[in-house]
């Protein structure tokens, strides 16, 4: 049962990053605006979208899930900076705290590993 719950948890967390990749590809302007707001170049939206996609697949398929979970936890903490808008948009603070919560779940995944259900490939 633990392995099944682990897989379901990995899939649910990965959906967030798959959705983020799709959103950035479909409409890159909101994210590129956030990126440029802190002085970074707008083209970083594309490697960010690719990172979201690759990391999500790493969580889904399992090998390297501990490493992906650690990297994504750091990513969630870093990106929460973009949502620190106490006065401008209170909902952004909720997103910031949600990012911290996701980072917490990812740290638990990093500690526990992907469980039994991982793709091992051929060989």
C-alpha cells in the first residue's frame, strides 16, 4: 500500500509541474513578465518550461526521483519569491505558502525515495 500511495503522490505532484510546463509553452508572457521583473531575460521562460517537463517526468518514472525531489524543492522555494506580493495581491501569498508546502512534500519524497514502482527500462 505504501508503494501505491507513493506513486499516486508522485503523479499528483508531477501534474503540477506538467501543468506549469504546458502553461509556459501555451502562454509564456505572464511568466516572462515575472522573470523580467527581477532583471532576468525573458527567454528564460523556455528553459524553465523544459525543466518543469523533465523534472515532472523524473518524478513520474522514478529513477532519480530523490534527486529530482530535492531540486524541485529548491525550485519551489526559489520561485515563491515571485509570489511575495503582500499588498499588491494577497492571493499570491497563498501561492507562495503553497510552494513551501509542495517543497515539504518533495523533501519527504527525497527522504523516502520513489518506492517499488519505478521504470527501470530494458536490461
